[in-house]
C-alpha cells in the first residue's frame, strides 16, 4: 500500500506547505553552491597547470617603443675606451644573483634545479637574458683583448672556444626573438645608406632587471665559504665547468 501511495504522489500535482517549499529551495541552493565550488576548483587547478608564464609570480613582461641609436660615431655608456668604468657599466646589466622559484613552478616546466639551502622547496633560477648579456660582454672583452688579456684565463677550455659558445648563444637568442622591425635606407639608389635609427617594440629591460635585483638570493647567507665562487657556477656556468 505504501508504494502505491508514493507513486500516486509523484503523478499528482503536489500542494506544498511553506516548510516543504523552504526545504525544496534549500536543496536547490545547496546544489548551486556545490556546483560553484566544483567550477571554482576546476578553474583554479587547470589555470595553475597551463600557465607556467606566472613562474615565481610576476616577472615583468610588458613592452614599450624604443628608438634605437644606430649611428657608428654616437657615444653611449656601453661604448668607448676599455677600463673599469666601462666594465662596471656592462656588469650592471647582468651581474645579478639567482632568485628562488617554488618547486611547483619548475615542475610545470618539467625542470628541476638546485635547492636553496635556507629555503626548502625553492630552487635557484636565473633569467636567460642575463647570461646572454654576460656572453656579449665576453665577446666585447675578446675584441679588446689587448686590454683584457683573456688568453691567460684560468680554464681548461681555450678562450676562443668559450667565445664561440657565447657567439652561438647570442645567435640563438637573436633568431629566437627575430626582431621584424623595418629598416629603411637614406641617400640615393647608387649610394644607399641604411637607417638603423628605427623604433622597436621592446620589453622593459630596466623593469626586468629591477625585478631580478629585488628578488635575488643573498648568496652570503647561503654559502659562507665562498659565495662568489657559487655565483660564478650558477650564472656563468661554462667558466666554472671548464676548471
Ligand atoms: C646578505 O647577508 C649577509 C649576512 O647575513 C649580510 O651581512 C648582508 O648585508 C646581506 N646582503 C644584502 C645585500 O642584503
């Protein structure tokens, strides 16, 4: 008899009391909330695994137009006579300690690194542009070898092989970023002169360098023995491997 009454209930229009209405609305509200939580979780986790760009949170990536200085005889702080002043100007471009990235950020890139001793779960990483600039500085020094005497370098790899490595790294970086800014000519058909003073769309390098400076690991805290030696291993790589 009980089951007959139930099936009858389903087939007939039901008149609900206020309490029954409250329970019914409560049920639907509960289902909606649960669906919302599930959706939020799905969005959170898929976002986390598909956006390695957010590595270590907010490395500046915005761009702005920059007018290149393309004249051979124009002076700027990166040209001029070899010496301590010029060396320091170049060094300021790339001489930055690594920073500490969370392991899960590296996992998303299928990479691993060396753990930072005082920060378990965080690993040393550096930005490629700083190694590329370091390499270009090596080439600059080699061009002015009269001044820098690089052949006597304390390394088992001949200096020319090291410079070749640097040129090859810079080649790959240039091809990777393939700057398609238009270059025009001045002068006449018979005497054309390229105009390198073009406006390029550039990453905000100063902002990236400031970010890296603000996030660098204090190597003195990490390695009391010889923080400079470790920094060379992490940043310059090949020089130290060659020893
Ligand atoms: C790095 O750590 C050492 C030792 O704790 C400290 O003396 C030094 O001032 C720190 N350097 C910076 C740049 O914070």
